[in-house]
């Protein structure tokens, strides 16, 4: 993954301005800044012997921004306690723009009957992260997924339909990856730290 952590869509104004009604709820003082992101993912993700913890950044989206887990820096439900822009993203203290869950600004053909959600991005274990719908257009809930926020069935992967394990974003906590089902090959790339100068 090589990127600048600037999404291909527009963003809200950060820091949150005093004139913005959101300022009364979350005064996010952080600015969105370009990042040097470079890390590697396994081409063929392998299931680990046991799941591993997923904290902070859990993946990277096809829009060019990070995907974080469902908690804020204080361990609270981030979506419930932090102001996000119309694309469901915001910056953290280092200026890294990120999502905690689904974004209405990402293309997803699942609105059509019988179409599975599109690939949203990749978790740091290389496993695909898809939107909130399955084949019948039904919106997924936590009850449909395992503790890592995924399941196994046929999805479009590498240009063909394959039965593989994959994660889903949902509109309920924890929103994104709950734990890593696959083997994480370079967890130290959590924030693209390999290339930060």
C-alpha cells in the first residue's frame, strides 16, 4: 500500500470551527495532513492459529485513507463520541484522516438487489474489508458476524468469485475489524511509521 492518506473525496473542515454547531460536542483541534504511507500486505492472506488484537488502525481503504477500529483514544465508542464529516471520517492528533466504519462517500453497488457490498479496503492482515450488505441486499449486524467482524462465503476477490473469509463494516459498534483473523505480517506499519521522517 502506497498512499498519502488524503481521501479521493472532499472532507469536512478541521479543526472544528467555533462557529460550527459540532464545536459544542467535539472540538477536534486536529488538521488533516498529508502522510507518507508505505507498507506491505500478504497477497494470499493466511488464517492465523488464533485471532489477534486489533487496536488503532486496522486497515486501509480504497479511497486512500486509514480505517481505524471502533474506539477513540479514550477507549469510548468513537462514532458516538467524536464528530465526523459527511464522509464519516476525521483526523486524529497526527493529522491522519480515517474512518471507523462505513462511509457514504465510498462507491457501493449493494443498493441493487442481489448484489454484495463492494470491497472497501484491506485489513493489515491482508484480508478484504467489505461494506455493510450481503448478497440479498440485507444490511449486516454484529449478530451476522464473528468476534473479528467477519465471516466466510463467496465474494469477488482478485477478479473472481471465491469463498474466502472477509470482514464487513457495519453501522453498529465495533463498526470495523474487531480482531485479526489472518496473520499480520508487519503490525509496526500501524500508522505508516516505516516511512515517516
